[in-house]
């Protein structure tokens, strides 16, 4: 087994499954954090970009912008009802999508954890976008113009959430994330790729 993966059985709990929702504009660390959390826990991960890429590849024409969110929510429900924890990686710019996710967790008797990523330093944020790796094969990452467009209509969060600022080192933010979604867990003996 690769050294960066913990057996999913390590995190089997008698309690409810978890939905960990990452939100924020492009280039603020959502994908990096969500993928690392998935590698460490073995939980399912659903990045919205992957759904958009699949819809684009199928050449379905002008599908509604919310289609990828609806597809994600269908898989979230399937997993939570089968007691499998799920990680969502998307912008979640409006409250409607956020409450839809929260309602699903309640219907499935799961626990809801919202992580809001942002970057308080606009110069650093822009630099991050310029050097951003392709996380979903074939999907071109958003640039600075798109990030500013998303920021312009991104609604403030009213549900409980954890803020993570990309100005902090990645390992600091990841430890803060783990303390939030997996309190009292011990990851010190695990070697993880950054």
C-alpha cells in the first residue's frame, strides 16, 4: 500500500457519515485540501469540475449551469444513505446550493462540515491562479478574470463553517481542517504527499 493512504477502516465510526463541503472562489486551495483529505481518509470525493468536464465531453449542448451540482447531490445522497462519508469540492457561490447540501445531510442522518476557503492577499491569490495545476484532466483551471467574476456574486455564508485563508502554509490549513472534521485523530505517523 502507498504510504500516503490510511486504510478507510481506520475511520469507520459507529456514528453518522460526514459530508465535508469545500467552498470558495477559484484558486484559494479547495481542491488541494479536499484531495488530500480524501487520500488520508478514503472518503469519496466529488469535484464539480469533474462533472462539468464529463458534461462537456458528452457534448450535450447548453445544459443549465446547476446541472453539475444536481449530479453531485444525487451521488452525495447515494453515498450518505449507504453510510459513506463524502467530500465536495466546488465554489458553492449561493446559499441555495449550500442549504441543499445541508438538507441532504439531515435527511440522511449525516454530519455536515462546511469549509470556506479564501485568500486575503489579492496579489498572492492572483499568483496562485497563474501557477495553478490541472486537477481534473482536460478541464482548464479558471484564471484571474473568472475568479474576480465569481467573487463578485459569491454570497456570504450564514451556515456554520470553518474559514481557511490561503495566506497560511498549506500544512497549517490542513491541520486546522483535520482538527475540525476529525477531532482527536492521530495522523502523526502517516507520511502524506503535499
